[in-house]
């Protein structure tokens, strides 16, 4: 009987879980403000995992491309050991939110300006 109840529970809830997981998420990151909104998603809100994962992936990809093409003239230099990505992107969110004009910058320009201020090359 317990097995039958468990199977009935799975049969009725699994489609609901799959349907809710398949909800499309729209994430825009054209501006630094939009990127900060994705990076500052409340972990308890719907689609927070998607927004945070997108944020970290976007930032990592942008940083990798920038540093690959920078040569000896790096715009920012991470210390060794490098800071945690979650902490750095949390600081980025605060940096964007602290001055309204930063919200309208292109996302990569805002990210790189923040990183240059936070992690200048010496």
C-alpha cells in the first residue's frame, strides 16, 4: 500500500515539477543595471537559479574574452588567490545600485569598470 501511495504521489507531482521547471525565463543583460538585477536575484524568488547562473556565466565569459585580448595591458588584475565569484558579483550589484547613472552603461563596460576599480593592476 505504501508503494502504491508513493507511486501515486510521484505520478501526480512529477508532471507539475517538470512543468514548473520548464517555465521560460527572460534575462536581459544589455545594461549594467540589467546584469546587476540578474546577479542580485533573491535565491528564494522564482527563476533565481537561472538568473544567478546566467550572471556568473556571462561575467566569466566576458572576463575571459577581455583578458585573452588584453595582452600586457590588462584592465584589471585579480589577486592570488582570486576572490569568490559570488562575492565579487555581489559587490558589482552594490556598485551598480550605488549610483543610478551606472545602470545605463553597457553591461560589459560597467562590469569592467567595476573590476578595474576593485582590482586595479599595480
